[in-house]
C-alpha cells in the first residue's frame, strides 16, 4: 500500500498518514509506504520519522496498534511496518 503525502499541507498529511496506517493495520496489511517527497522541505518526513510525530499520534489515536517500525526508503518515502504477535 502506498500513500502520497507530498505537496499536502502538514495538517492534511498528518491526518492522511494516521488514517492510512490505521486502515493498513485493520486490513492486516504488513507494511505501508508513506511518500513524503525529498525536495520541498522536511516537515512531513520529520513528522513521520521522529518519535514525537506519527508514532506518538498513533499511540494516542490507535492504542491497539503496536509500536511502528519505520525505515527511510531513501527515495522520498518511509516504509512503515507492524510487528504482529
């Protein structure tokens, strides 16, 4: 599953990322690629990758989702994986 966030205002990108991660978890999708871009600033990337960003928001909104594993894909995107028990 791939979700394109680049070019969105940060507030919209945050909401879209949270919903996409929640839907991926609900639908038993093992990973999701969040495309944040790499040329027009780092606000969306920082939100996704920093501990006080997407991870923190997901813990508050979707406490049933385990800690997210994030990997910078190096191509303007981040791969989000879930650890399923």
